[in-house]
C-alpha cells in the first residue's frame, strides 16, 4: 500500500510557515542588502534572523457535536422567543449553520426562569453565542410589551440612528423594577 499524497484540500501549516519565512527573507535581503557578507538573514548568521519571526503555535480544535436540526428547530425546541430565529440569522449565526449541542443546551437552560448556565469549551466553540442567545431571547420577549414609538435621534458625530422611545422608562419611579427574570435598577 502506498502512502497517501497530499491533495489540494489538505493543509500544511508548517510547510506554509517555512515558505513564508523564506519568501520574507529573500525580500529582506534584496531590499536591504547587508554590508557584511558574513551576515545572512536567510542563513541565520545574523541576529536579525531570530528576531524576525517566531515558530508557529498550532492549536488543534476538536469537532464539536452539533444539534440534530437547523437553527429554527433548535430555537423552537428550547422554548426561546420565536423571533430569535430571524434575529440570530441576521448576523449572529451564519446562514445554514446549526448550533453546537452545548449551545442548544445552554439556550434551553438559559430561557428557563431561575436557571444559571456555566460553559467551558475551547476557542471557537461558540461560548459567546451560548450566553447571548438566551439574553437576546429574553429581550425579544420583553420588547413585545414595550410602549412608545420609534424615534429618530442623532449619535455623537452626526450619525442618525433609530431608537425606541425611552419615555416610559424615564417616567417610572426611581428604584428597582422586576420584569420576568431580569432586574433593572436606576
């Protein structure tokens, strides 16, 4: 049996590092030729060579298990606000991407009153989305009861933005207001 040969879709991070380093040093020696012939950046006989780069650090990331259905199904099964599907699809979760299983579990637990969630996972595992989805769901549910009308305002620097009227919030008595599972204090 012959060993597999590299195909166009396989990555070679260390080979890429070495090729980039060599290309950089060829450019460096062409553009900034050193007066000392015994000092060669690419050959490593010059102190500049070791300060110009660091060896690559590779982090292997595991494949995280995904939820069995699309985003809309995951949100529906979790009991989150139905509007969350459209909201999350507007930029938080890329189109066609399903939630990881730990994200779905965090969403399911996070939308339940009185539940706290702790997630530990590696880089790129979607921890940020895991905490944002329940918070956004709660805000979407709460916003159904908000009064007022959209109002135009100017941001500092003259950029116009549309904001929701905060008149009802400013007319509330000072102190603590409990709304569902979120507390607001002025």
